[in-house]
RNA sequence: GGAUCUUUGGCUGAGUUGGUCGAAAGCACCGGUCUUGAAAACCGGCGAGGGUAACACCUCCCUGGGUUCGAAUCCCAGAGGGUCCA
């Protein structure tokens, strides 16, 4: 949620930073005007309300003393009508304001590079060198089918396209990866939590998926939603709470299934398990004091990167440009794993610092001395399990189509 | 699914003949006195959001409606929790 006070106080800065995200100055100016109008409407309403309160008190005194009340009653009745009108005006303004405010993305950090789309993301570094193949490496769906690890047709039969079924080692590898990742993260200081896969609308508003991205969410008949990422339930664990300074930072890791309609991805990654409606993910979420979030961000990136390194998977780190940055993020570093079958790097993890954007929406604060301040929230995948399997298949394949298992995983199988 | 009770500030918990209740008390917490230090004791502070230079003032006692000049307190609906029945 945009900081309306800051917008009011320092329009220049806010506008400049949001322009980089493609938010028009006109929209922000409109928002500023709306905010001022709302303040006026509120003041008008409150003045009337104060009058009503004091007259009502007087009313009590009159009755107790047995005084004549008809004149006072007439005044108070008239005022009541004014209050109703003023309240309606205020309510309308509030609604208009919120509609705009909730749809404005987070301000990117100043050091986030400008850019249109993923083409303009900036590589930070490569980790591990991709191996040389003496044969033409296959893509993962071919390997998965050949080894009987994944059945694509039966997934479609059970549900619809973009669903698949793991068999044998395909299923076991998935479970091994989840355990390996959770253990790895725990050793890095992230406490394991187990959370619901269904959440209410409030939680999704808190982390920014609603109201803007409803199209990509599965909704149940009684108004709950399947989570698109564990970020939603884990971050919202502390929704509407005031944390003690000594509790921070809170660093958590959680494994969940994730569900996405992939509404805007028609035709993309239709083969294989790169883009599924249901996938497994181990997530990292941190809640920190504002001054600590950069440090924790680096820890999270390192955690995900080291995990890939432990699995002997070549990857690279890229900073997302403004055009590719998500709605809630102030800064994001993607980890892209090398896929020899596709001969390219593909996203496998995304670590974001949302600063106080989600905290403001979800009302997560901490006591800073006497004052209550918004925390910073961060999230990052560590890792997308399906994509990790893809990476293992493609990087550890042999000429005959068999697949080796990374050393680090063997104790989990 | 039916019946009944219940929902108050970080926690426990008063407050049901509507007005002086944003809300007693205890615990926890913070500051101070005392102490070599700590504990105990004593003194003080202590919900949140908006608003203000600071006050004033407004809002919030599960949520949403309603009655009333006025509601934590009354009515209706919903959600959560307990007990009994199925």
C-alpha cells in the first residue's frame, strides 16, 4: 500500500520513484487530491459528530434534572440528518481513494535498474560452470517420460492441462528435495512452519495479490482462495500484530503446494512441468526492522543460491529491472538455473524485499521504543521444487537417458 | 445438521435496569526509588487508528446491519469458540 502521508508530504519523490514503475503522475495527483478531499470530508463529519455527542450528553443531564427536552430534541434530530449526509460523503471518498491506492505498486529501490521487461534484467554473477555434454542433451519432459518419473497424460485426465503425476523416483525425488531444502533452511536460521493452503481475502490483500490479481487465483465456493505461494499465509501470520523489537527478525521457512491459474500465460511452457497449475515450493519469509532488511535480504539470496550450489546446479543471479519487478516488491533478485536441454537459464527462485509495502497493507508493526512502526517483509522461494527436478534431470542426464542423483540428495532417498 | 451458552485492551477478567466506559482489577511490560548487582517492596507510565505544532476532537469492546437524542450494554444476521443432542 502506498504511503499516503509520504505522498502528501513529498509528492516529488514518490512520483519520481513510481514513474519508474509506469505509474502516471496524473494518477498520483488525482490520488493526492482525493486524499485531501477525504480529509476535509472527515473533518466535516467529525465536527458534526462531536456536536451530536455533546448534545446527547446534555440530553442525559436534562432528563436527570427533569428539564423540558423538546427543543433540544429538535436540534439533535436535525443534526442527525446532517451527520448521515456527511458520513455518506466520507464513505464514498474513502472508497474511491482505496480503489486507487490499493492498485498502485510498490516504489522500486533507487538502485533497481530501469527497463522494460526481462530482457533488461541485470546479471550479477554466475555460480558454477555448466558441464560440457558429449551428446545432445534432452529436455526434461523427454527424460521424465523415458524414466517413468512423470506422467503428463494422467495428470490431465485427473484434472486438466498443466497438471501431472509423479511416479516412483519422480515422486520420491520431489519429497527428498522438500526435506533437503527445509533442513538446509533450518540450519540457516529459518524456523519451519506449516500453514493452511486455503486463505481468506484479507490475507491476500495483505500481501498484495488482491484486489488486482484475482484472475490468477483459484477461489472456493465459500470465499476462500488456494494460495499461490506460501508467502501469503506465512507473511500474514503476523497480520494486524504489534511485534516486540526483541522478536525481530523473524525468519521462517515453509513447504506448501501452490496454485495458480496462469491466466496470462496461455501458450507459454505448455510442455513439461515448468509451469503447472499446482506445484510444490519451499518458501523463505522474513519480518525485520527496516534497517535490517537489506542484510536479511542478502542472507535469503545466499541461502537459495547455496542450496543450488549444494545440489551442484549451475545458476546465475539477476537483478530484476523496474519493468519486470512484481507488484509488491521494492527489489527482487531472481535465481536462474541452467537448463542444458533448453540451452538457457530459467527462473527457479525469486527473492524480494517489499520494504513496508505489505506491512502497511497487513498492518504488521513493531514497537520501536514508544512508537509503533511498520516492519519490512521479505520473501523468496527456496526453491520451486518442480523446477529443481527439471534442473536435476537436465543437468544430471547421461547419454542413455538415465539420470544421476546429486550427492547431497542421496541421504534423502 | 438441531439446542444452548459465549466472544471485552498483550494475557486473565469486571462491566447486561442503555448516558458519568475506551472501559475496573490482576498479570505482563517500560521508567524511577532502593540495592555492590539482581529479586522483593514502593512510586509512576502503559490499547490502537485518524487528527493537531501540541491540545481539542473523531473512530474502534468479533463482523455487518438496526433501534435510540445516546449502545460494550437492546434487536437481527453472520463468523469464531464451548457444552449437550444427533
